[in-house]
């Protein structure tokens, strides 16, 4: 996915503002298994997936719990680092060889001060991240596991081929055995 498409999907800005964002970014190619973010580290950058897929997880009771999955166009950001300059609690691992656009947070903050269109883009970016988090939380609290799975395959069927089933299971808030049962019942 092109950088301009990613920026516009968050919030359209004039071409001159998009060019400023583009000049701040650099593209990096990273291998499958690479940790873009690591738990306990302060992350000074924001990443946008141009190509590939990533999962964010934490460890709880010695289990790896996936709580976010992103594909082309998604933002990879340690919100705790981005907002409050503190180390993050998550690890984000690439599930495929990937290309990412990388922006330094401090450079981005300077641009927020200089360009109102970019500042509005940044506000919209934060609002969308908050909304996605809220939607995910509500779904996990109030939807049945089978319904969460049906929604996942309806909205993102490619994930079944691109993500290990164990990661999908924890993302859905269930065990791999429960996921197998749900899949069998739906066939």
C-alpha cells in the first residue's frame, strides 16, 4: 500500500501537507518474525504497514495473548510511548516479510506544530485508534466467541491463511481447541 493511500485513509490532507509527512518517512523492509515493538521499551517511531501483517501480544500466565492484528494500511504504534513517552507493554511481531513506513514521533510532533492540516491528521489518527480499541473491547466483552469468529472471517478472511491459528484463537479470546470446535461446527 502506498504511503499517500495510508495517510488519506486516516484523514485526507492537502498535497503539500502529505508531502511533508512523506519527507519525514522512510521505508524499511523487515523479515518475518522481526519485533517492530518490544515490551518494556520506549518506542520513538510510528510505523505504517505497506506490505505484510503483524500481531501485537502480551504474555499473561506464561501464555502469549494476541490482542491486535494489522495488515496493509494498519498503523503500528506503542500508544503508551506515543502519548506519554513511556515504555510500551506490548510486543508487535511481523508474521510475514514486510515493508513499513517509519516516522519518528518527535519529528511528527514538530510537524503538528507547523502545519494545522497535519495536526488535524494526527488528531484524527488518535481518534481512530481509540475507536478501534473501543470496538475491539466491546466485541470481546459482549459477543459470543462464534460470533467474533464469524465477524473475523466475514471482514478479514485472508487472516485464516496468514496468521497461525493459535494467535487467532487468543485474539478471539478463546483456546485453540475452542477455535477448532467453532470451525468444525460452522462447516
